[in-house]
C-alpha cells in the first residue's frame, strides 16, 4: 500500500516515519512534506499547498494511494475528506462538518452542551459592545477565543477586564466575526487523543504539551514548544472517567447529529485540583508536538489502526500495544518565533544527534541542494524514549546540544511538571 500524508510539520514527519514501520506500506508520499521527509527512504515530497484539494486528489490517484492521512486542521475544515472521498479515495480525517469541532469554538461548545460534557461556562458574541458588557458583568479572569482557525494562537488568557477587552478588540480586528468568552479553569492541562471510526474509539496515551514560548510557561502562546507522554496527571482511573464522561458522549452527540466521525478526536483537558476533568477545547487532528512522543511509544501498526478507522472496523482490532517507559520531545525554534523570524539559515548536527539514540522530527525545514535550511518558526523536535522520564528528558537535551543553526532557541524546562509529580510521589 502507498500512503499519502498531507502536511509539512513535525507531526507529519513523525507520521511518515511511523508508517514506514508498517510492513504493508511500501511508499509514503508527503504533500508538501519538509526536509526531514525528503530524507526518509521510500518517501517522496510533492510540493503542493495543503489547501490545493484538487492537486492532492490528482497526486493520490496518479500514484495509486491506498490511504490518505490529513495532518493539519485547515484542509480538514475546508472539506478535504469529503472532496477526496468523492474521488473514490480512502481518507483518515473527519468530514468538513465533523471538523467544526475544532474550526468553530461556538459549534464545539454547543455540541458539548448537548452531550453533557463538563466544560467552562461560556457565551458567544458577534458584537464587541455586547462582549465588553459581558466582561464587565463577569469580571476577570476570563479566556477569550477566536471562533475559527488561528494556528493554535486564537486563545487569549486574560487576568484583568482590561486585558479581556483588549483581546476582544484584537480578535475582531484580525477579522474574526464571532468570539467565545469563557471562565478560566484552574488546574493542570493534559492532551487526550483518541481515534474514532464513527462508532468506536480507542484512547492513546495521555500527553502534556508546553504552549508558551518562555520557561515556566511564560510569554506568548505558540504551536507547542515540547511534549511528553505518558502524562502522570492522568491516572488510569481518570483515563476511564475521561473516556466514559467526555469522549464517548461526544462521539454519541456527533452520531446523533448524523456525523460519521472517522479521525482523531483530541480533547484538550483541564484537570482541576480535586481531580475533575473538563474540556478546554476539542481538535480534529493529531497534536503537534504530541504526535512526536505518542508514535515512538506505539508498538501497534499505525497503518493497521488508521485503515481500521477508515473502514469502520476499529472494534475488531486487538488492544493497542504500547512500549513501556517515557518519551519527551523538545522543540527548537527560530529566533523571534512566534513573532517574525529569520529563514534560510543552514542547520547542522542532526546526524550527530541521531547517533545519540534520539529521533529528530523536522518541521520548518527544507532540503536545498543537499543542505538543510530553516524555513519555519518551529524548526525541529528532538524526541527521546527511555525507561523513565528523567533519563528521557536528559537524553533529549543531550541530543539537542549537537544541533546548530543561527539563533536556535529551545526551552530548557520541558517536563518540569513531571519532576514536580515525581517529587510529590516519592516519600
């Protein structure tokens, strides 16, 4: 089977790498891919934009692709799954209407209300005067969210009413016609990804992501500066609760709306100090960088799992097999990210890092005349797997020390919450 992966990030490099371990996959095609996928054996890049649905369909048909996996949310929100299925192709990723669970915060909140899923109190506004009146009535802290795709940067946490008003102005000025304002929940965040075939779902290991650019979770929001799995905050008992009270009711609510949801159902959760999980948001695709720590721990064949989802036979698959131990990914970004940043710098040292038993998943890179160069804000993610968190974290940072490009930046505190959990757990 040939598999085609849509996207060009670290997530897509990890998916391509994992697909190559499935015996039934003889070639992977990445559209458009990156420098990392360009260097994978039996993998080719086709330089098309992720929103060129017609071009992607043509590439899949000409190459005899057996399965298309969609990485980013944008093509899913544009209806790539519906379009490709109309051409007779098999696609892992929800339909356009299902992708609204990420593409529209207001739609997702209404779905959660229908499903009885615990989430923050909220209100929807398409008028800034009404939004500001609500802020004055509620008081801070509040969270202001764009009702639309914003590349992971459409959520603004506001500690004061002035900040919330500023966030409202900013999102309307950026062209969003609708916003959601909700209460700020306290606790610890965790990412729970499940794969669904429309009626059955299977949970992956819980992961934690570091969204902020600065150490100690300070500074601007990013697409994610690092991740690790499994996250100790989500105990086996809590995982069962999340499946029973959040994921299953959400899948049922989608079914009741006539939506055949085949893809990733990704719940961003807040675990309150007392242990109660609530949904912050849903996403309709694999997380980035969570995928870079989940796939190295997955021992089952990814091609088998995703094909079973597409064919609606996930219930016939044996339980997912996981490697014991922990995985940690630290993201290296270009200087200036998430603001404006330089491009075109040469990258060195990846082979030296890989020689130290780490995986280097590339994101904002391009292979230009046999030289790897920086093309994006998040440049690459160094992932290490080991028997425990501390050794995995140490190994990832050792690998990173081998990699150089001008202005390289990475957080040096990835996994600090795990150390906190571990210190609390030890007598």
